[in-house]
């Protein structure tokens, strides 16, 4: 390896090391005593390590006098709350001034945790009368954390903005569902006149089935009639046929034949 390549290699290693850890948030906040409690909470929750692995962030820092009950929360809940104070983009006062009287939506580190729901991982910042107000993007959430000052900024890697109080995001502590959660649906279907109509039609169709079965019963009632004829003796006369001793009266053709026969007999006698 030539001597000329050694300085280049060292420069590359230094550049790689600086890009791998762009900043140390604990060391930076350690320079500002007003945010010492907030700095300790970042280290306690383990979020400081995650912040140091990012290339670009905006940290919404809470002063010691406004930390409130954050110190009493569990490490898991604390990490969720603090993650909503880390914006994954660079914002300084100059960039915020360009908003004028508008509202912008910011993506926080909690959004990338995979646990956010109902906009819990987003913040809204509103420019109003020269001031800037931060709050959770969850519907109905309070938005009353005001920008107090710019603590430090290093374009375009890290910006620390001091806010008046913690940002409250509903549902992060698991004690309640997010405000925007839809109401649960009832398991039992609601009855309606339209739904009951088919049942009434079925009841109306029931007599039709009975009427349809009526002919079958009539057929069964008529069935014994042929069976009587079948049981009758083969030589028995028909009920409609006249008795044997009552011969039918002679027809007009028979009477004519008898008269003609008598006429022939008389003619023969006379001629004889």
C-alpha cells in the first residue's frame, strides 16, 4: 500500500464513522440545563439510542418545569410518548415561518414503530398569529403545546425546538381507545319490516300448500270406487243394464218386417 493512499483511507473511515452516528442527543442536551430532566427520560426509555441512529430529526424538547407526570410512567409507555416528540424531518423557525397561517402534518418516530393507529404517529403544527402550536393528529386530541424557542439547530440534520408542555396523544398508555376509534358493531342484526316480509310470505304460502294437497286427498277418497267393481263377480250384470225378464220393446224396423211378412202370407192365400 502506497503512502498516498493511507490518508485517503483514514479520511474515508472518519467520514464513515461520522455518518454512522451523526450526533449524540444526550451530549447535545447536556449543554442545556433547562432540559436535563427531558434528557434523562430519553436515556431511561432507550429512545436516545434510536435518535442517534437517525440522520435527520426535529426534537420537541420539554423544559424541566413542564415535564409533569412523565417521570412516573413505565419505560414502555414513556418511550411511546417521547417518540411522538421526535419528528422525522428537519424544522427550524425559518422553515416554520414559511407556513404562515397554515397547518402541516408531521411524521414522528412512533409512526415507524408499527404500533401507531388512528393517526397516533402524526402531529399537526398550526401557524397562528406568528406563533406555532403543536398537537396530536388524532381527531379530538388537545393541541396546546406552543413553540417557545429554538434550542439549537444544525441544518439539515438536527433541530431542537423547546415547547411549552408535553404533547398528549390519546391511547398511548393503553388506558383508553383512541378518540377516533369507530364504535363497535352490534353482533345481533337489527330487525326491520323488510327482513320480516319473507316470513309473512311463507306464512301466506302455507294455505296454498294445504290446498295443493287437497286434490290428493280427494283422489284417495275416490280410489275405493273402482275397487268395488273389481271385487264384483265377473258374471254379474251391470247396474245400468235392465233385468233379463224385462226385454226391450221392439223397434220400428222389427214391426215393419212383421207387417210385410203378414202381407205376403195374405197375398199368397188370396192368389191361391
